[in-house]
């Protein structure tokens, strides 16, 4: 458990630092940025689906795929749906432009803080299952966070914040992942029942994020060659997660 704590805290801290990536977008062309981001999104979608179906759900169903597992899984999906509805947050992997404005900077900031808290929960849960799953999940969340943090930075700049203040606020929002991770590790160390509920719940979150937020972004690309490249990256994410099933827990 001590090892899981160490890996979890290092992972969420590094992922929180991704919030500073937005500053680099100020020097990149929009088209170049978009190409890079969609590859990240493709890989992340595959990794999240692989994490859910190859690791979390088999772990949750070790004693049988009971109705409680199904209920927790569906609850995870519904929770993320409600979260997006209430907070008015959504994954948007396009930087802010005149043709793609992002109003309500403060609302976005609050929603992002809540989302990052959940990311911390997801990473901590993965590490309680196994170190390899935790590491691969952290990589998937990292790649998933890069385009999101770029978008969030754009929202704050569009909302009137200076770059330095936007970076600071974005980091503080991202740091809630650390709170989510610590909270999860404390609770799961106290009761095994919570972990049994949280694992399929997290799988539901993985599935929702991949299918509702990430893959629809990929459908915006209609070029055949680029679409095949996206499919290759998505498949790579799935394949890596599958290979990790052979590494001892």
C-alpha cells in the first residue's frame, strides 16, 4: 500500500503540472496543434477503454459479474453525464479562436477543478488494483489532459485573464487531482467494500469519457489517411492495455 501511495502521489503531481502546457500553444499554429492533439486523443480513448475492459471490470468481477457490479458501472456512467450537465463542462480539444470562443471562464475553471478531482480518484483506484494498471492509467490520463488543459488555458485567456494568471489558476484547478487521489487512498485503506464499489464505478467513468467525449472529437476528422492514423493510435492504446494484463498484479 505504501508503494501505491508513492506512485499515486507522484503521478497526480506530474499530471497536475500538465496545466502549464497551455503556454506553449501561444507559439504554435492552429493546424499543427490540432494534428498533435487528435493523436493524443485517439491513444487516450483506446487506453481508457482498454483500462476499463481489460483491467477494472475483470478485477471487479473476480467473484462474478453481479448486479452490484453492473449497478456501480452504470452509476459511474450516469455520474459523469450529470457532472457535465450540472457544471456545463465538456471536453473541447480545440484552442480558443474567434470562430470557436469559450465563454464563462470561471464556470469552466470550477468544472475543470471537479473533473481533475475525479482524475485523481481514477488514478488512485487504478493503483489500488495494480502498479502496472496505475502507471498505464496515468499515461492515458496524461495524454487526455494535454488537449484539455490547452483548451482550458484558451478559455481563461479568452475570458480576459493575463497569461501568468491564467497559468496559475489552471494549475490550482489541476491540483485538485491530488486531493482526489489522497481522499481515495485514505478511504480505500480503511474499507475494502469501498474499493469494490469504486473499481466498476471508475470503469464506467473510463467508458463514458472515451465514448462520449473523446471519440466524438475524432469523428470531426473525415480525411481517410488521418482517420486511419487515429484508428492506429486508438488500437495502440487498447493493445498496450491488453499487454499489461500479462504483467503480474
